[in-house]
């Protein structure tokens, strides 16, 4: 692509400015580990929420969403549940507040408040560090694969995609390593603003360039339907024949079965709480439990409408103008490249630079958040705890620089060997997180679950999720989730029941501080015996209702911009009505009930 001088200037100016921010605020970030990784717990909750949303507004995921919307139409609105996106609803309703009440720095450190300081607790602590590092490397590889293909399409120089990725990784790593969380959060807010402007611009361009009749002429029957039966029932024959092959390869043909698996996996993973990545980091960086809940609510509120304006806009442009070319060529097309192809061909000069800067911003947000979240586990939870507990703050921060750099190098090396975005995305969210779900679900809801059970459950899940792609390479990762979950659950129960319970005083302190709901009756009675005035204000029934309402509310924000762009205005107004009703109910049943 031949970029104009103004486009190149916008991109260079943006990259230079983000590096400058990282360097400028590095002094403030490097005071100590709490400042470096959590911003000193002084950053406003709404800023953290926008930052968190920006970290999820990634280029690789957006490329995948565009390809899914192109192929599956409105039904693609359900597919992000594979991650699952509705985990943010569980977090805002109750889990973020539970997590923040611990007042710790990392997920591994949090385990001490749940399991104490015995050998089982130490093992549970160690396995969370291992999981955090593995998942961070997976996310870095995921970002590497997406940004390389994106850059190779847009930039005019004849450089292989992987080398483009290395160059952009290098620039981004500079400001992440120097600026810590202050740098990540404040650049992410800037990136989110750029991304939102870019996303809305794409949606408006698509609406000006494409009519509703043109869209209807290039999509199969059922493409505009949100709901579905047992089978996908989309037939692209005669329109774009190769899409039928794409659907078969994705494994979504029996969509009813796929949806049930996705929902089961999503609920189990969501009840387990946040994995040790940037999502958990922002929860722990808030000032209070109620602000942690509101921060998680902001993520859904600000992220979906602009993101899906971009997704829908790029999709319809590609359908109308690129679809016939794909059909005429008769060649196998890489649908993950629809996003860069659409922008390359349909966005005017001048705006292209802003859009590319915005998409680079989206990539940098996710990459920065992933890199910044992981080193604290190695530095704070391994080096400081076991090797050098009396080191200086300066030493710990400098060691964090080194660990960040090494994680980027390892993630980059793995990225060279990944075949596609879809492969790594489905492995991370389908298989790897399946190994996390069982142990972390039990830790919240069952008093008898102990540190040994946590360790063996996590190890069982990790081993199963790492072996599954090797032993069954053709198995869709989501379909592997139940087997990984059961394997991890067996490890959790065996490790727990074959070892003694944890110290009841530790459990009582945890229960009194966090106030979870679930199977805590013996500990509840112990707390009441010591403090008859204690009241557990958790409400499982109300939380369940808020989760159902919140999930529908969140889905409405996905489909509103899609209906707008494809001109299905009647359905759009119905979705807006659902959004308004959901907002009113959440205000009364969730927001007004928040306490610290």
C-alpha cells in the first residue's frame, strides 16, 4: 500500500508520542512495585475501566471478529462468548468486589489470604505464577501474529510479517518497560479515544458507501438473523463458495451444540474469576471494592458500541466490494485479512493514517497490558518472596524491566511458529483457560477446598490443556474444554480430600473480609460464634438475576451498531429498548446496592 505523507506523519507522530509518555512518567512509576504495577492505587476507577476496555480492543481480536461477522453475520455476535466477554458482567456484579477486598498486589499474593502460609498455600502460590507466565506468553504470541499480518498489508516496504511484528514490538516494549502501569493506563486512554474516532468513522463511511439493498444481494438467507437452530443453516454456495469451506474448518456447523458448549465453558470460567492478567491487575489497582465493581461495569459500557461500528463497517464494505472478487478468483482466501484489505481499499487518504494509528493503538494496548501484568508474579511472588525479601525498590523495578523484556522475547519466538490468529485465540480461551476454571471456581465457593487441591487442580488443568493440542490436534479447543475441566476438577477434589483442611482461623478471616456466597456454613458459624454482630451481605439470588440482565444488556450493545450499519432499524430500536431496560434494572439492583 502506498501511504501518503500525511498518513505516515500521523502514524509516526502517534508512535513517538506514546514512547515519550512512557519515558516522561517513568520516574513516577519506578518509585516501588506498587507504583510500577498498580499505579499506587490512585488512578480513578473510570480511567482504569477505559484503560481495561482499550486493552481488550485489540487488533488481532478485531481481525478475528471482522472475519466472523463476514462469514456468520448477526450470529457472530454470540461468538465472543467463547472468551467469554460476559465474564465482565460476573466481575462487575460481585467478583471484582470480592477480589479487591483482599488489598494485595497479585493473584498469587491473594491466595495467601485464602489458603494461609502452609505448604499447600506455597504450592498454590507457585502454580498461579506458572499459569500467569504461560498465559502472558500466549497473549504475546497472539498479538505478534496479528500485528505482523496487519502491518505487512498496510506498510509499503517489502518486509515479512514476522519482522514487522518484531519492529513494532520493540517500539511498544520501550514505553511499557519504562513507564509501568502509569504509562500503560494513560496511553491506553489516549489509544481508546483514537480507536473510538476511527471506529465510528469506519461505520459512517460504510453507511455512505453501501446501501441495504447491496448488502442483501451479497449475503445468504439467515445472515441477518441473530437467533439460530441446531445447525448454522447458512449456505454461501453461488455467492462466495469458499466461505462454506471456512465454516466447516471452524467447526461451527452444529451451532446449537457449539453454543451450549460455549455457554457452559463461559459460565464456569466466569465464576472462576479473572485470570492473572491485565484484567485482574486493574481490579487490584482500584481504590475500593465498590470502585472495582464500577470499573468492570465501565468496560462493557464503553467498549462494544465503537468496536462493533468498526467490525460491521469493515464487514459490509468487504462483502459488497471484496466478496465478488473472492468468488471470481476461485482461490482460497485468508478471511483473517478482511480487515486490512477493507481499510486498504475503501478508506480515503488522510483518514487512513488515523485509522492505522488507531489500530496500532489497539494492538499496543493489549500488548502493553499483557506485558505489564506478568512480571509482577516473577518479581514480587518469586524473587522478593523467596530469594531476596530485603532488596531495594529500585532493584525490584529494574528486575521488572528485565523480566518484561525476556517475556517479550519468548512470546515473539513462539509467535514465529503459530499458523493463524484463530488457532492461538482458540487455544488460549478454549483450552488453556479450561485448566484454570475448576480450581478457581472452588476457591470462592467451597470452604473445604484447600491449597493442595488448588495446586493439583491447576497442575492437572495445565497439563491437560498443554497436551490436548499435541494428542488431538484436530479437536476444536472449545470441545476439549469439558474434558480439561473434568480432569482439573478430579485433580482439585483428590488434592483436597486427601489432605487436611486449611487453618480455620485463616478461612474465617477470609470469609469475614470477602463475604462470598456458596458452601461456607461451618466457617460462617465459626465467625458468628466469635462476632455475633457479623452479617454476610452477599446475595446469590440477586447476583444471579443481575448476571442474566447484565449479559443481555451487554449483548444489546454488540448488536445495536451492527443493525445500524446494515440498516435493520426496527431491530436496532428493539435492541436499544433492551439496553435502556437493562440499564434501569442494573441501576436499581446492582449499582444502588454497591458497598465497600
